[in-house]
C-alpha cells in the first residue's frame, strides 16, 4: 500500500512539473487568463473622473498621484453634498 501511494505522489509531482514547464514555455495559457475578461474603459469627454478606495496595511506608506501635474483651484461643492452629472 505504501509503495502504491509513493508511486501516486511521484506521478502527481511529475505532472505538476510538466504543467509548469509547459506554461513557462508559453504552450499553455496562464490559469487566470482563461477566466479574465478585459474591462471596458471609457475615457471621459472632458475633465477627470476617478473613483476607488486605497487600503494599506498598518504602517505601510501609500503614494497616490496623477499622470499630469496641476493645481486644484476651487471645489464648488461641500463635503457630503449630493452632485449629479449635467
């Protein structure tokens, strides 16, 4: 029984190594590529649109920036005020 289990474990290991080698050579697609679908991106007509949430581990430093430099001159709404698209 122990010999049979050892043979099974060795065969499973060889199969895993062969799969990893084929995937590394590009013969097999990555497992996540099959389930992933490209997200549709829509560029805003004008201005900048952003949404999201940044969460960091305690003690970690997070830097958030924009691709273009600029200065925010004014904000025409108050915090918590409802806004809608015109």
